C-alpha cells in the first residue's frame, strides 16, 4: 500500500514542489532523471536543488539511483503530493479523511470541501507496469511511457467517461481531476458483493442494474469490467463505479465486452440467489435487447 502523504503536505515548501515538478517533467523523457538536468526542469539553482533533493528523499517522495549517472525518479507519494496540492489550491479539497478503499489499481480516501467527496488515486502500472501497458493502449510503441503516465491517462479517461455518463447513468458525479487523481461524489450504500438482498428485492435490484448498463450503452459506453465488486446498492438504487477500462460502443470488441459484463452480473445473481433468478433470464438475450436499444425490464425475459 502506498503511504498517505496528506500529513506531510504542511511540511513542504513551494521549492519542494518545484523540485518534484522538475522530476515529473524529466520523467516524460526517461524513468530516471539526471541530476544535471534538474536545475533546468525545476527552475532552481544548483544549491537549491541539492537541498530540496535531501528534503524530498527524507520524506520518501523521490528515489535516487546511481549507476551510469546520478538519477532521480518520483515515488507515487511524490506524485500524490503534487496532485493533492493542486486540488487543495483549487479549493476542491479542504480536508483529508480516512481511507474508503484500497485496491490493486487505486486507493480511495474521503475528502471534504463543502460536503464529503471521494478522492481516487489511480495506481495502474506502479507494481506491474508492463502487463498493464499491454492491456491498455495509452501510448505508441516508440513513446517513453512510465507508471506515472499510465496512471494519469487512466484518471483522465475515467473522469471523461464519468462526465459523459453523468447524470443519465447512475455513476459517481465527477468533481475535479489532476494528474492521476479524481475527486468525485462519495457513494452511499454497500458494495453489491457484501449485500444480502431480501427475496422480494432480488429481481428489482438486478433490473435496475441491467437498466443502467443499457443506458450506459445508449450513451456510448460499455463498462467492460462489470462485477459485484464495482456496484453500490442503497435505498435509492444502484451506482456503478470504476470506469477507466470502459470502451466506446463503436469499439471493435464492444459487443463482446457487453456480453461478458451481462454474463458476470446475471451469473452472480444466479449463483447467490438461485431460487429467485429464473432460468429463462439469459444474458445473451439481454445483450441483444441492449444492442437493439429495446431493453425494458427483466420481466420481458421471464414472462
């Protein structure tokens, strides 16, 4: 788990951020930034660079390597600090709260401004960059790509998709985005995987979820990673989250991804509530109706 840097932000000075930004700029060209280039990238003097390097190394914001040359690279904590500072300066965030969820590809924290929000840091590529890069087409083969670039592109992509879908589709309202961080509406409710529905709720919740998938498709996107782990359920309905891997409906594999999403969801309900989900409800039939823009309710498949 990457360390929460909110507590050290008050210790950092403007020049520390200049140094971090300089390392960030240099990482556009290589993973390790030569020490000699940092004065130019950070707009600091040689002496100031040395002093700021020590401060940032001490706080675990950057890492040093000396092989063919003395080089520096951002740790995720340093990237977090840059994004968080930008969001604080915009007054998107005024308070930093406790963790809401920690996963392989993201960390989510509660934050506040005029009301509670959720801050999501994308972590794609940090521990297994090569595999993530193969799966997600964020850059050409000849372009230098780092975990930092991959995480930022994932955040930008997810923010753009949320903006395109909200409010027609029940997704978290997007608030702001900087680098690899997104601020969004804090979701109320319980993750579907941890929800125990009453008998008379099962088909109703499934119907709501299939309707949201259909509406997203009508608005141009397939989630492409649907499961019981990225749906929240509350008294008002359902909310679908985690959209960085979504594909537009004109993607060559959109139909395949739609059918996989529907198989995952219908299959989950059938496994957990076998006595309440009829055999007549087939995910491929639902997919056909979604693609034809004719989905109405679960009832049409089990009448």
